[in-house]
C-alpha cells in the first residue's frame, strides 16, 4: 500500500487557457451531438424564459401608469401579468426537463467512453497512477460536469439574456440613467476575469485533494487485512485526517476568494442601484420621468444587478467544470491497446511454441534501470519451462512480456515461429491463461468468477472446470454452492480455495499457453497438494511457464531457466543444473534443502 501522495509527475495538470486546453474543453461538446435537437429546443425555452423575465418590469410599470387611466386598463395589465407568469412556469419546466435529458444522455456516453477507454489502456498507464485517482475522475469530475450542464450553463445563458435585455430596456426607459448603470459593468467584468482565474485554481486544487483522499480510502479498504494485522488503524486515520485537513484549508482559501468576489460585486451593484434610484427619483421629481417609468427602471436595475451577481457565481462553476473536462479528456487522449471486440475476429489457436530472441526490457517509468538484458530461449509446444532466480531478477517480467503488457525495448518474442507483432493482441491473450500467486476474485459469485475465463459458458462447463481444478467438492459444501458470494477480492474464501477457483477459470479458458506465477508458494501443505494436483492436470498438453521459489515443485520441468539480474545465467534440466559446481541453481537448491531440514 503506497503511503506517498501523487507526485508532480503524475498529478493532474492545472487548467490554463492554452490552445490545447480549449481544444480538449470543446471536445466535450461532441457528446452533445446526438441530443442537438433537444438542446436547441431547450435553448429556445431558455430564451423564452429570459424574455418573459424581461417583460415583467415593463408590465409592472404599465400597471402603475394604468392606475391613473382606468380600471379596464388595470385589469388588462393584470391579466397580462398572470399570463406572463403562467408562460414563464411552462417555459421553465420544459427548459429544465430538456436540459436534464441532454445532460444525462451526454454524461452516460462520457461515462461509457471513459470506462471503455480506461480498461483498454496499456499496463504502463496504470503503473504510474493510483486507483483512487482514476476512480475520482469517473465520479467527482463527471459529477462536476453534471451540475454544470444541468444548471450552471443554462443559468449563465439566462442571466446573460436578462442582462442584455435589461440594459436595452434601460436605454429605452432613460438613456441618462442607463449610461450611469453601465459605468459599473466594465469594472465588474474585469474583476470577474481576475477573480475567476484564482477561483478556478483553488477549485481545481480542491478536486485534486479530494482525488488524493479517495485514493487513501481506496487503498486502506483494499488492504484492510494488512492495516489491522500491523495495527495501523490510527496511522491510516491520521493519514486521512491530514488529507481532509488539506482539502478543508484549500477549500477555505477558495471560499475566501469567492466571498471577496461576491462582496465586491454586491458592494458595486447595490451601491450603483442606490445611486441610480436616487437619480431616478430626482428625475421623476423634476417631471422628466413618469411614476411607471420610475418603477420600471428600478425593477430593471434590480434585475440586471442581480443577474450580474448571479452570472459571476455561474461563471465560477463553469470554471470548475473546465478543469474537470480537461482531466477527463486527458484520459480519453491516452493511446489504447489495439483490442477488437471478442466477436470481431476469429479465434486463432496457437500450437504453443514460444521463443525469446535477444529481448531487453526496462519499465517505462524507470528507463534507466534495465530489468532484462539479452534474454534468448525457446519453449517447444507442450513443454514445461520453469523460471527461477532471486527476487527482483526479472522472472515475473518475462510473464508480463508474454502477455504483451509491455512492448520490448529490444529483440523479439515469437509464437509458433512468427513475431508477436504479426498477431492480434486478442489472439495472443486468448491463447494464454495465468494463475498468479495473489489471486484476485471479483466480488460476485463463484460461478461468475469461474465463468470469467469464458463468458457465456454453460453451467455444465463451469462445473466440469471446477472438478478438474479440485474445487467442486468444497463449492458443493457451501449452502449456496456455485451461487456463493465470494466477497471483496474473494475474502470469504481461503487462499487454497481462491487458487483453485483461479485454476478452474484457466481450465475453462482452455489456453494453449499456461502461466503459473508462484501459484502454490503461499499455501499450506494440504492446500498445496490439492492445487498442485489440479495444476498437473491443467498443464497436460499445454506450453507452461512456471515461476517458482520452491524448487521441489519444478524438478520435473522439461527446461529450467535460471535468471539473475535480468540475464539467463544457467539453463537445462534439474539434473543438469544440480550438477554444475558453484552454479546458482545448485546454491538455491542447497539453501532450500537446508531450510527444509532445519524446519
């Protein structure tokens, strides 16, 4: 479990108004294309909502002036006002419903594409990022877009309509007063841009801090057994408290900026409103403005002032969404593996011959540290090849390269005499199955976990695979049998039971090439016996690569590769290698034999 916070190397970038950032931001609107008709209709109702709001002060002014004309005129204007409110209610309803339809449809497509893109990304992408951070991209960032597209953009446009329409109406009412009103707008606009930049920075920082805190929760819960075993509950609590304290402090700083922004706008606007009302009352007193026009002007002034105050808040919300959008687009711009849907290409069954030719490799995040150097060997079809050596020598890396989790730096890997690049990635991985040391089971049923090796398998196929994996008997002993829920990561099953479920999954897949990565190293004697029996049956007729620390389990391997510091230092059968004076394999065997005697 990683205790460090994300480094600057992999932390999400801050949003800036660069050309690239704007291109990423506007790409989000491509998801609106299927809903363009509904969005246009929603905008139409939005405009009508804004126009009805602008009509209200005009009718109120007419109502006041009508009081000095006739009762019929008063009634007529009153009816107009009622119709106006009714129309505004209808327009608002359709506007909200249409925008929700557009937003939810759009976000559904974004969630689908981001998740589809994520699971298709190469392993080196995940090696440089934490699960909690990626989960936050799918949850909090998309939720940020949901709020923005459902409410903020619509409100921003509505407020803008009111501001522009209100200012136009102000000029029609009194040019002198309108110019006075406009004197404050350039200042407010400049301050909005200035404050918006800092509000955006702090909002972005809060989102990043939340992503970090989500990562801590995710890591702690995934490794809860280790947390409790090491009595580190208080350490994790302190780690999370520090994280949420950082969130709070950053959010408070951002809140102070937003508060200063709103306070400034309120002071400017309400100060301007008081000044304008004072000027309007003076003009009315001088006979240059009717009483109705005074009311009309005052209402338009309040409407425009309130809208300028409201638009600043919506602008700040949209700024938050810009940062979230860029992070989502960053994921979607990552290059994926060239996978095609399972039904998109015929399955090509390999014979199982594998050859490494002068392969060199270093992990993308540590290019200056070679892991493998000039690795060459051949595994014939149906042959069992064991890979042994000290920890960190590069054994598991060979398995990762076989699965094409990473490209080689130099050299080539051949399957059935053809370079791996000649095969579709689907074909290669479809021909392989891995049984790792630390088996990950998904949180569903035993049946679902076994069927993961062959989605759509029948119950008879699943049960047959379980029998071959020595798993059927213990599964049948559970009350729910194959419908037993295994729990998070298979926590309800023992290590040996999880291992046999993984073997059943591999049996069901029926691979040409089998990869066993320390598959029995963490089991007790009885579990190891049952698992080894299942593995022996599974290995028959398949090209098998066995990574093992327990050398007793690979004595019968057809070929043994001894790896040290990324190089093959010895190779041969058990009897050949044990006879090598001062050989590494012989030293490792002697150490294990002495350990077994002392135990």
